[in-house]
């Protein structure tokens, strides 16, 4: 192999290695807590105080219904996992088809919804995850009994 080809392959490996390792990372979702955000600006979490948790009123059935209705204000999403206190939702961007993971953890005894939203690849998301969480929380809050 000539030196240019070796250099090129090495460059490609170095460039894509962080993205591939992100993609290959196991999504080990815990139903009692949310994973910590990596040291990247493309992740927001209420647990890590990037955003406040959403204060909610109502029982779990109401909260589930409110979340499901709020999600319908978005496009390109898929509920991957849902339990009585947890949602894992994948959002896919329209143009580049990037996948972001959104987790919601309902803490009924505290009347809170915690969330974590993160891009799977790359460094920055230009505020997409933070804006998505704000929009989702506003849509859920709009359904709360006054």
C-alpha cells in the first residue's frame, strides 16, 4: 500500500472513530434514573440542571395521555420503550436522518417529569435537543388541570 492510501485510511479512521463509538455504545436504559450526559453540548438533562424538571399534576394515566398527545406535535418520532414511569423516544432529523434519544422519567411521588435528550453522534446539535424538550414540556403543561 502506498503512503497516501495509508494516510487517507488512517485519517478516515480517526475522523469517524468518535462517531462510531457513539453509535456502538450500548443504550442501557434504566427505569429508575437517567444516564448522565457526556461532556458534549448536544445533550440536555433535567437531572444535571440544564433545564428544570416539569412539575405535573394528575395521576399516571393522565401524565401518559398528556405525553402521548404532546408527542403528536412532533414529526419523525418513535416510542421505543414505555413503562408506567418511563418513555424512551427516538427522533430522526428530516434532512440528515440523525437520531436523537429522548428519555422521560416520571417521578409520581414528587410530581415531576425528568428528561434527558441527546444526539447519538457528533458534537453540537445547535440547540435542537434543548428546544425539543422545551416544546414538549410546554405541550404537556398546556394540558395540565389549572
